[in-house]
C-alpha cells in the first residue's frame, strides 16, 4: 500500500518549505537517531579539493564537515532550508557559502568541484538533467557520492514501523540496476557500496566522472 502521489508530494513539500523547522526532528525520528551518522558515511570518499553539498537541507552535514576542516559550498532550492542552514553554520562561527538554485541548473563553472555529495536526495537526483549538470561541474575524475539509504538497527517493532512509513511515502521505486544505468548514461563509472560511520550503516553510490567529458580551456 502507498499513499496517493499528490499527498506524498504535499507532505515533502511542507517538510522542505513551510515546515522545514521540523525537518531535523522528523529525520531523527525516522532514522531512530542515525540520520547524521548515515550522512557522515560520505567522509572517507571525499576527494581533496572544492566540495559541493547538493541539496544541503538544514545544513547538518555541512556543519559536520566544517568541524572536520572542510569548506563546503551548499546548494538547495528551498529558501526555508537555506535560512536554517545559514543559522546553523553561523553558530559554528563560519561564513556560510550557500546558494539557492535548482540541481538541474547549477550556477557553477565547468570543472568547479572535486566532489559533489548528495545525501538522501529526492527524485530530482536521478533526473538526466541533474546528473549531466553534476558531471559538468565536476573536475575530470571528480567524484559524486550519494547516500541513498540507511540501514535500520535491529529494533524489531520500531524497524517495522519505520519500514512501513517508508513504503507508504515512496513515489517511485527504481531498482539498483536502473539507478546505475541512469548514472552511467551521464558519463560516470559507478558502483554501490555499503559504508559505516559511528556504528551506523548506509548504502552509497560512488560515481567517478569520465575524464573526457570536460576539457580545460586552452
Ligand atoms: C530529503 S531532503 C535531504 C536534505 C539533506 N541532504 C539531508 O541529508 O538531510 C531533500 C532536499 O532537497 C531539496 N531539493 C528538492 N528539490 C531540489 C532541486 N530540484 N534542486 C535543489 N534542491 C532540491 C529540498 O529542499 C531538501 O532540502
């Protein structure tokens, strides 16, 4: 059973916009406290150099990365998310480097980033236009790291309840094979990988941009 698509879209729209203030609490609840650790599984895959957090949400991963010495740029479509992330980063004492834009039209030059991370992105992540843009703004051999899902700890009833809630609110179910096909079509070598952080396990897509997509100006 699943909820009607219009209702699922309305729920997520509220969570990313007018009710963005509730996002961190909801993320904590549906992950049984593992959301932040799931996101941090990206860290070992980051390449040295400029880093983009694509669809940064409330900015939790950016704040963690700043604490580790990274200087990420963040992009999100929601101004509500932008405001919350800005405040979070200011509290860490860093100047927020945040941009409001669509993932499908990135306002960056070709080859700007060594790594792009997307954690728990919505449907837009697998759109051809988004993947082509990610390839364009990555350096040759740049890396796209996507946290697609987290594994729930074995707490029987809670786990079942949360899995039921996920099933109820999934709009499109795409197979792991189809996901690889879509990302490869945009010019990446890609594979699935399981990773851990602070005892939390997540399923990641690790994609490396082909070298020949972009050639530096003469
Ligand atoms: C599920 S949240 C993930 C946020 C964060 N990365 C995290 O791990 O908590 C999805 C985010 O994608 C943003 N978003 C949705 N569509 C987008 C688009 N087309 N371009 C950029 N951001 C988008 C939403 O505003 C929201 O902040």
